[in-house]
C-alpha cells in the first residue's frame, strides 16, 4: 500500500505528460510536485525533501543524465529515469549516471507504479516523528483525526474544509498549488477557472475560522503565483 506521505518530484519538460503523470500518481496515493526542467528541479530540491525523483532524460538545456550525475554527488534520493530511448546503451548510461532504474517511453502506467514501488521498497525507511497536534495560535489541530479545537471546544468544519486543512497540514511549510488542491479535493480539472475560484472561496471560508484577522492571514498564507501554504507555530 502506498504511504500517503510519500512525496515524488516529477521532472519533465512536456506539460501534457507532467499533468498526466501528476494526476495518475496522485490517484494512486502519492504526493506529487512538478518541475518543468532541471533548473526548477534544483530550486525545489534546495528547499524540499523528496522520497523519489521521476526524471525525464530528454530535456532542453541540462538533460536528465547530467542532472542525475550532479545530484548523486550530494543526494541519495532514488531516481527513476524516463526516456524515449530504450536501447541497451542508453539504459546502461542511465544506470551509470547514478539512477536506480530506467523506464523507456511509451510505458504502461501500471508498470511505472510497479517500478516506483520496487525502488521505494529497497530504500531503508526512516520513520520521522510526526506531531499529533499542530498549533495555530490559540487553536490546536489534531492531524490524526482531522479535528480543529479551540481549547476544549471543537470548531465545526465542513467536509470540504476538513479535506482542505488535512491536505495543507500534510504539506505544512510547503506551498501547494491550486491545481493540486483541485485534484485532491475533486473540484474538477485544474484547467477550469471555476475550479480555482472554488478553491479560493474555500480558503477564504477556512481563514475565517482559523485566522485572528482573515485579512492578514498568518497561518494560511497565499504563495504568489503558486497557491497556498499552511504555516504552524
């Protein structure tokens, strides 16, 4: 079974493939962050930790092999390479660069899942203690039960607010895009303007319940050009 906190970084210059992979992997229980090229991947890796990197080889600028070789000098994060080339020499080049596995395009989505699962099973699991309670000023959020408390009094959340807070709490301190929230909350396609508007409305309602001053949000912050981020005490 997929651990719900398993965080994948998918790097591919093809926007359509990124969207398809993101949607498929999230439906199968993974947290997914996207990068369009090696430069964006580097910026994300500088501030976030990932359980695995799914990396396209054929990208403009710095390709996947070069990025893999460089990352291997300082990171042990498992890397699965994706490429349109399937010849033996290309596979060997990928493995020699430091990748854990190599999957040629086109591939069956089920095979991608099996490869990811097999790689992750080979990685020693280090259990990090996750706090049961998160503090938001005077409020306390029970991350196990998805409940919000003000002292001994529970605060009523709608089903959507509960799902939204749980998703943001799972990535606390990290920005979550509107597209990811739309996918995770089942609000339609990320390309639909109405989907983004619905997320913004739910964020506004949730802020009214958790922020001392919703006009100056302290805990549920807007990340310009990306989406939203939950910041806890």
